[in-house]
C-alpha cells in the first residue's frame, strides 16, 4: 500500500515548507510466519511564500499544486493555514 500524506509544516523565515510523504507498508507470509514493514519516504515539498505557493518533487522538478491538492487529503487546509499566516 502506498499513501500520500501531509507532513508537519516547518516555518523558515517568511517561508513555510510542507513536506509530502508517502507511507509504504508491506506484508509477507512465509512458512515460518509473517512479517510487516512500514517506511516513510519524501515525495515533494510545498513551498508557501509571500509570492505564492509552489511544489517541487525530490528530483527538483516543479509539480502542479492543484493536482496535489486533489490527491492528498489535508493539503488544501495546510496551504490555507500557511497563507493565513
């Protein structure tokens, strides 16, 4: 299972950085039993600054903010909070 979520925003100067994380979980069965693992991996950063909001992935490519808002629960609220300041 892979699920995108909003991480904890970080204010740096006049800029708010909102991490976008992916929760990756895995389950497997063997004859000896089962195992479960989970990991968080960084996907992108939302940058809220006085000039606007932009998104950058981990490869430094621009991403469409509106598309991420549709995809990620809670992102619209997090962006609204950083804009309200």
